[in-house]
C-alpha cells in the first residue's frame, strides 16, 4: 500500500492494539514524571526534606507500602475486566483508545493537579484551555477574535450551557426593555422583520423574536447608555436569571397583559437524550421539547422544520432554540445545517420569528477537520474523496463520501450560534473532555457571575478572561484535561494532516464494513443494511424467512446483541457491537423503507407496537486501522461472527406455537 506522512504518523499516534508502542509511551511517561520530580526538588531546596530515608526504614512505612502495592495489584487485576476499546474487535459505542499525546499530556499535568476554575489555581492550563477553545472555534469556521470556547466535563454539560445561554439571549430584550424604562434611556434595536425600531415600542412577541446577534447589539447599547452599576442593578431587577420563571411570567402578564404560551425548544428527532434532561433542569419542561421529524437518512427534515415553525408562529409560541445534530449518536447522521439556517432566515423574513441555532456536534464535530487543508483553506468534496479512496480501485460505496451536501453541512457550522464538540469522542482524548464554542463571545456575559473571593485582582495584569468559573456552568475542573486536548491538537492538527486524516480513515473503515456486510452471503439469513452512514456508524439488522412478526425479528436481533456485547456478565464475545431501538414517533420518517424490506408489517403496525420499536444493531467504527489491508480483516471477522451468532439466536426468537 502507498504511504504518506499522515499514514506513517498514524502508527505513532496510539499505543496500538498489541501495545506495539509501549516503549514510546513508557519513555514519555517517565520523562513527564522525572521532570515533575525536578520541579519539586528545585522548589525552595532550602526547606529540606520532610520524608527522610530513615523514615522509610520503619515498620509502619513498610506496611503502608505493602498495602499500597497489594491493593494496586488487586485493582490492576480488576481493571482487566474492562472493555477492550483498543481492539479491532471492539465495534460498539463511540469509544476507542486515546492518542498517546493526550495520555501523556493528561498524566504530565495531573501531577500538578491544576484546577481550571480560575487562573490562580491553573496559571498554565487555563491558557491551554482557552487556546484549545479557539482552535475548536476556528475548526467550526468561527472568527477566533469574536468567538469564545472552553472545555467542559462532557457533552451533556456543554449542551446544557448552550441552552442556558440561548434562553438568556432570547429573553434578554425583555429584560433590556424593563431596565431601559427604569433608567429612562431610549434604545434602538433591529426588529425581526429587518427594520430598526424603538425598544420601548415593541410588543412582547417582537421582543422574544429578536435575532440573537441583534439582541447582543442591544446588550452593548444598554451598557453604553448609563453608568455600569446602574445598568447592572436594573438588569438584575428584570432578568429571568434573578427572578425565576414564576415571578418572571407573572410580571410579563402584568406588564403586557399578554402571557405568551410557554417557549419551546426544537430538536431533531434523533437528538441525544441529554436534551430531555436539560429542558427539565432549566425549568423549560420536557413538554416544551418539540421533535422535528427526520428523513430516511436520519437527518432533520428542513421542510418539516419550516412547517413546525409556521405552526408555532400561528399560535404565537416563542422558540428559544433549534437543536440540529452533527453526527447523531445512533447513526452518525449529519443534519443539513445549511438548510436549517436557511429556514431560520426565511422565518425571520416571512414570519418575523427568530431563535438560537445550536449544532450538537458532540460526536461529529471533529469530522469538520476533514474540510480543512494544512494551510487553513477549505477542501472541496472532490479533494476529500480522492484522499479517502486513495489510489486503489474505489468501490461504489466508498467513492460516494463525502457528498457536496455533506461538505456544505460542515461549512454551515460557521453559521450556528453555538456548537458542542466532545474531544472524548472523535478527539480520542481521555474522559472528561467536552467542549462548547459560541460564535459571538459577548453571550457569555449573559451567564456571568461574580463571586467575591474569585474576582480577578484589578490592575495586576490579570484579565477577567482567565477566570473561567465566572462564565461557565462548572466550577472546579481538571486542567489535566486541557493539557491532554492541547497536546493532542499539537500532534494531530485539526485539518487533513491530523484529525482530518484520522476521521477519514474511520470513514473508510466504516465503508469497508458496510461493503463487507452488503456483499455477505447471509443465506439462510437476510442482512438488512440501513442507509450508508454520514460518518462512521454502520447500522443493520438480521432477519430469517421463518420470522413472521416484528417482535420475532426484534428478538433475533436482541439475541445477537446479547451474544456480541458485554451486556451479559462474564460474556467473552469475539466481536463487540451495540444496539439501539428506533421508536415512534421520532423515527416515523426513517423506518418505512426498513419495514418494507423486513416484510413484517407497515409503519402503522409499527406505531401500534408502541415502545417496542425496532431493534437495530449498530457498530461504531472509530478504529482507523480497519480499512488498512495490512491489518487483520476485522470486517470479515465481524460479518462471519454475526451469522454464527444469528444461527444460535434464531431458536429463541420464534414465537412459541400457540
Ligand atoms: C455523546 C453525545 C452527547 C452527550 O455527551 P456526554 O459527553 O456523554 O455527556 C450529546 N449529544 C450527542 C450527539 C452525543 O453523541
């Protein structure tokens, strides 16, 4: 096979399935440890020793060391019952091993235990975190000068912050209106329809439909219109943040005589379950989570989105945000974000409706690296296709990726108001590492808080930027995670040379698995593949001519899953996959063709089945070596195992004779 600098480098990026790079990792970890030891030894050497050599000869000391050693051995033995994410045989959840860079970066910084809540507890790693934030923002296509990003413990918290901010931005013009009245200042704002208007003359519906950027312009204007402390006090008296929902709504009713219906959040039907938690936690309420149907490729349907918005606007229901997904958790589907943004623009023009657009790219965010070359220019779909397919004969499945539309969807991330990206997924970084980036850095002021004991010292050159706890939901968080992401981004740049290459290889691997499964002679079984993945998750299910009902088919696939997962204690599966359950009404738009091929009833029957849904087997290909012809052929291995396990599971799947 042909090699390139990136394909050579790939072999140095990971410890390897057989720990082939053990020496390298050991050398770097030892280096990090020794360097830390030097630091301690050279820190006020005049202090002398606290633990003396003679102390180490005492019985209690010996005992403590013996306990430590013994217990560690126990822990190490236990840990081997963990999940072999590193192996080519693991094709389950969105997890693989981590880059050596991130492991070493984490370990090195962990010895210093920095806390990125504030610069005084993390003089080095807070800066690394902000650097990483701006790298991710740049990968999304944001202007690094105007955007802002930081790390979180994961995608759930990052998504929480996105909606927390979005809600405050959407409601800000209302608070500004109250504050401006009180301060006796007149402000102008760009109205939903496009013309400028006087803030004091807008009605409630117009106030909750101001475009997020214009809401932030209003923020600037308000702070310039009166002394700082007066604005702060007035805003406190009028913002949802201080008042809470109950008091806020009661006041709206008094002030406008017009209590609007509760505001909603639009989400793609494929959205991660964290959104349900978030609307509950924010007091928005899960009834206000409105699912937008997906198409047969599991992408949010833009026409359905438009219909929903029109219907909501007819009923004067405010929309806080629209959550689009880049890389769905189940299928790695990439929403047509460019079209979602077009729908928002149309809603603004035709309906006077606006809202925050968020892309949940927790899984797929790093795939944006594919669209950048080493010079900071975008790559065309064709250029990417050439590099994925290499010089070899391109089979039809692999050849098609990525489409023009896929590249446009990725480029459209630049137009989202916020994006969440999990370095601990396609970034191959150890947990915990999520991230959020906002297009307009001003929005963080809407959630900022000023605890007196953490306020930066004025005039000592410490900028408020370095006190992250002021703007983010979490408090203490590991600076080691920031060091891990930072070092990994240094070794694998966020473009075609680094992460872009890595993601491309996983796509090639997923396509290889897809092709292998589609060419498999499954007789007497039938293997049904769901549409080709937008990134690297392959979904399929197995059926047999003797299975007559959906329940039987579901049982067969549950049986296969039980045999090919670690869900049963003590199981030693040869290959590991996962499964999901497509449910109504979320997947109504997607299951029709699958049910037809299964021949076990219509969508109507499926809907009538309620929560039983459709069991789908799922294989996440994060393994960058799968497509490599010089490595074990785990695609064929997985396919064969699937059929063998299906044969064993078949008996249990059938309905017992009545
Ligand atoms: C994984 C995931 C999340 C949640 O992220 P955590 O890091 O597990 O909290 C949210 N959205 C999507 C699309 C995801 O794939």
